[in-house]
């Protein structure tokens, strides 16, 4: 017998553009640009555009690691 999952444990299949922006930290404009470029795939449900959540995960997994410069040494203040 499989342990049952609550609906809170399930990953969504489709999410709205505004939810995609919230989940990824991007603007809605950026999400729409990724849809236009094909980075995210979507389906239509009536008038709503719903993004396939798996395509967001795939796209973000392929992003490069962020690189940061090492911290600069601070000069000592002369009193």
C-alpha cells in the first residue's frame, strides 16, 4: 500500500503567470518573455494561460551558478 500524500504535499502541474513570477522571483514581464522564447511551456484553459510547472523547474536547474567577487579588505580608520 502506498502512503497517501495530502494535497499540500503535491507539486502543481500548471501555475498562473503571476504564481510563476512569485515562485521564481521574476517579474511577470520576465515570465512572459520566457514563454515567448520557449524557455517555459504553457497551456490554455479558457482565457487563462497556465505554465507547465515542470518547465520552470527544468529551466531553473539549467541556470549557471551565481559568482561573486571576494570581499574587499576594509581600510583601517585613522583616528
